C-alpha cells in the first residue's frame, strides 16, 4: 500500500504486480507455503486507487521451452546472493519480464529488500531500460519491526523478540555515525541479536549502499547497514542508512 500511495503521488495511473516467482526460490525454501492472499490484496489495491492489477499465472511468465535467465554479476553475488545461490537471477529475470509487460515510466520497490533494489538498479542502468527505478522507505510497525510477509510465520512471542533486530541495527548505525569502530559496533549488534533469541545470524555488515562492497568506515559515500538472521521459523532481513552524526 505504501508503494501504491507513492505511485499515486508520482503518476496518474498505477499498476501493481503480484507474482510469487518460483525462479527465486531454492528447492529447500518456502515456495509452497509462502503467504498468498491474492483476493485480499486485490481488494486493498482497488480501494487504494490502483489502476491495474497485473497478476500473471506461472504459465504466462514461464511458458514451455522458456530458456532465458538474466544475471547481474557483482552486486548480486554477496549477502543474500551468497546465502541463496541463484535467487537474484530469478529476481532479475522476472522483474525484467514484468517491466517489459507493463511498460511503466517509473518503477517503485521497497527498500526492505535493499540488495534486490540494488540489483534492479544495476540491471536497469546496464540494459538501458526506459524506466526510472525508485526505492520507497521501509514500512515498520509501531515498535520498528519491518513489515514482511514472512512475519506471518512468527508467534506472538517471536514477534516481540524479533523487534530486537531494528533496535540492534539502530544502535549500531548510531555508534558508527558517531565515529566508533565499525567492527565493535557490528559485534555488539550480533551479541544483542543472539541474546534476543535470533539464530543463524548470517550477517550484520556495513556496505557501500550502491555496490554493496564492504566498507570499514564512513568515507563520504552512501552507506547501508544490513542484517539477516533467523527468528523461529522465519529468516528476517533489515537494513538502515548510516550517516555521520552532525557533530562528529
């Protein structure tokens, strides 16, 4: 709904796509049980003023003999790309198809999937796509937890515990912004997540916001703090911008 609202501020007509893309799920991932609520989503989109809902079936997106994959090297190979091999090939392929099918002037993507946004920006630039790619800020609950389809997997207790993720990132971002050592700030964030009950903490890392290459200090370019960790049955991701404090 935040994407639709932003779209209506920028354009006269808004198209929303809904497609659970099998090509970005590994065989061991949750494609079969990924939350689907197409009817409720369609009602919400209509009420919000969305002009068109584009919800193609799998056979339209990937007909028999489909044989093309789009791969964006570099920015797709780290973080989520390392944890989920082939994931961003699926993302790039389906997004390129959706952009070609709809033909938008502007395409809006949520910043919660920051690496996905970086991959799409790189693809659009490299392939001279006639579309402007824009990120829309993360939508959070009143305790700061990023809203996500996978939050539905969590119990009430796990939801409460999961709110340690944005708090830990916020503390780390503030510490780095004050000029404290990056390594110490990241280690403190990992410790806080462990104490809160997170397991399989894949990464808590400071990266260049565009290239996603690791950085050890704020050096003038945009920086992003990114994390991925498991709470109960759900693997959660989050990110925050990191900027020098005004008096640092």
